[in-house]
């Protein structure tokens, strides 16, 4: 004998098994992801932004290659160098660890770290072109 259809054919909720036996299970929720941006990424972004500004304002820097190194591999006396200039090969190497880690006490936060990075880029570029850092801006 054929079965009669239910008068209200509402879809069944909470069925125990679906086609592959997984219907009643909860959705997979991933744990929160770590920030896509780490300290090294922020350093690279800050250097890149400052370099693009300088290249747009000073034609002498258009062909200069800016590189990022972790630490200098040479001795330079009492101070730890923040950058290295190689005029023969037209490049400036910025050393990430001394720039980020040798901040004055009480100035180790994101804003001061960014200012230290930008300052190092401007000062290295100014030394490379033979100008003062405050001269590296738009000419009016």
C-alpha cells in the first residue's frame, strides 16, 4: 500500500546522518589566525613606504637599491651601525635588529619603532646623497 504524504512537508531538521554520515555534526571552526603582519613585515613595509617617498622626491635615489639585513657582519668601533652605504654598487643596506632593538628605554613601542625605522632610512639616504636628513623632502 502506498504511503500518504504528510500534510505539512517541512524539511527534517537535525537528521542524524546525511548522505555521507556527517549531517548531524557541527561545523568545523578554525582557531583564530595569527596576525598576517609580523615585526619583520612591518619593518619591510615601513622601509618600503619611506623609500618610495624618497625616490619620488629625490632623483638621485631612483636607481639606488635599498636592502634589509639582520645585523652588520663587520666591526665599526663603539657604535653598532644601523646601515651600510655601498656607493660603488648603488645600494644602501639597513640593519633591522640594531634599528629596532637599540631604542632608548621607554621608547619601545610601535610608534617609536616606526619613527626609528623611518629616521634610519632618511638618515642613510641623506648620507648617501650628501645632504642633511631634514633636506630630504619636497622642494618648494
